[in-house]
């Protein structure tokens, strides 16, 4: 009986030891799995953080498409961002020049290396949209010798499409050989395309600015012909008539000389106006009141016109309105100077957001507003009306022969 119990105890003890060993092995296996899972989670977190960093860098790079910088500065700043995103030793940008690739900008190259990489053969990389990846430059015999001699172990290159002019090429260089994952190559391709967008936007802004300069020159030429040139032509004719009357009809000389003086003064007014437009002070820089005061001091008063700016003490308006109010006032003053031949002008600002008024009045000979269908042709009244409408207001023009003109912008909120 006792022996049976002892045998049962031994058997159960053995079974328990076996179960404990199995449980211990299972615990160790689970601990290893948990450790592996934790390490995998950490690696995934690091990878996700790295990808997030790169995507943020790509986003910040694309924001540069809206910057108005000189082309060389823009290229260097973009290459610096690309270098930080890829964590490479150097970046470079080439453009096609005759039969070779010329280094336009770089970041991270020493002066000696830059000299060696200044020009690359044009035909070493076929034009296309694929990224060329060299994980070990020593094993890439078709790579330009200058890149291998420069001491770089790995590199990425891609053509950058630039519409309207020669394409470029973006390069990224690493000192040691390295493996490129699929997402690394895809990211580099996206960065190259982004650089193309940035440079093309810069080119388009330059073209627009150049066209604006040409357009402004043509406008000034038309103004010179339509105003100053005609006034000077009238002045010459009057002077010739005066010279003739001096001998033939001296009694009419005073009237003709008076016309000479009037024409000369008008030409001077219009010339001062053109000079002012060339050095135009914008309200965005100095504010509406100061810009209007500058205009009156620079043009009207120097042309002998009595000018006054009146601003009510409680007058106020949103800053954003000034980009529309200022051109309305300037157009009205231009009309008073060029067409109405006024000797006195007044600009008056009153009211606030809900009930605001700006009035420009002169004592000139009045304006020919034309018929209903051609109202204000050549006087800029349509443009003034459009600006007023954008502010939720309207333009009123009152003018009569020899009774002056009053242009009023009103904004009344119900």
C-alpha cells in the first residue's frame, strides 16, 4: 500500500516536472516572441518616423515653388533641403549647355571636388524619367570618371524636365557605398520632379515680370505721345505763331503768349505725373493717408496745383481696402490733372466700416463723361466702378462744364 503511494507520488512528481519544463519553454518562447515583436515595433516606429521626416521635407521643398527668389539662390536653397531629406553628403544640379552638362549649383562639395565635377559628358545618362542608382561607384564602369575620382561611393541621378528650355539633372552623392530601398529611389524621383516645378515657376515669374515691364513701358510711351508730346507740339505751334505775330500783328501777341504759358504748364504737370508713376509709392508699404499725401506733394503741388488732403478724426477703414481705394483716388487725380486742367483739388476721407466715403473734387473745366454706352471712356471710370464693387460700394461722378468734377466712393451697409 505504502509502496503504491510512493510510486504514484514519484510518477506525479515526474509528470509535474515535465509540465513545468514545458511551461517554462512556452514562457521563454512567448518572451522571445514579445521581444521580437517589440523590436519589430521599434523598427517600424523608426521607419515611420523616418518616412514622416522625408515627407515633411518634400512638402517643405514644394512650398518653395511660391517663393520669389533669384534663380541661383533658389537652386542652392532647394539643393540644401534635398541634401537634408536624403541625408547625403552632397547634392548637385546640372543644366545642358551646348554638348555637355554644366554644374549650375551644388551643396556639400569642396572647392576641389566642385572643380572636377564642373562639367560632365552629355551622353552618359540617356534622357528619360527613370532614376539611375549606383550602389557602388567602383562597380559602375559607365559612370563618368569625375564622379568616381571625387571619392563618392554611391549616387543617384535623374533628369529634371524644364518646359520651355533645356532640361537639367539632379544628383545626390554619398561617400560610402550603400543600398537603396525602393522608397528611397521613389523619394529621389519625387524630389527631382519637385525641383523641376520650383525652377519652372521661377522662370514663369521672370517672364511675367519682364512682360509687365514691357507693358508698362508701352503704356508710358502712349501717355507721352497722348499727353506730353501733344502739349509740347501745341507749345511749338504757339511759339511759332507768336514769332510771326511779333512783326505782323503785335496786338494779338499777348493772347498767343498766354496760350504758350498754359501749354507749358500743362506739359509740366503731365511730365511730373509720369515721373511720379515711375517712382510710385504703394499704400501697402506706407499706408493710404501717407501714400495720398506723397502723391499730392510730388505731383499736384509741384505742378502749381493747390492740393488738400482732409481726413476726419474718426475716419477708419480696414487695411485691406487700401489696395482698392488708392487706385480710385489716383485715377481721379490723374483725370483732374490731364483732362480737367484743375488748379485746385481736394481729397476727403470720412466714416468707418459701415458708412464710409472718399471724395476727390476739383475746380477744373469738367469731364466729358460721354453717352450712356460709352460713359467715361478713357477716364478709367469702369475700373474705378469695379474696384468700388469689390469693396461693396459704388462710384458717383458729378461733372459739368467749367464747374469742376467730384468723384465719390460710398459704402453704406444696411
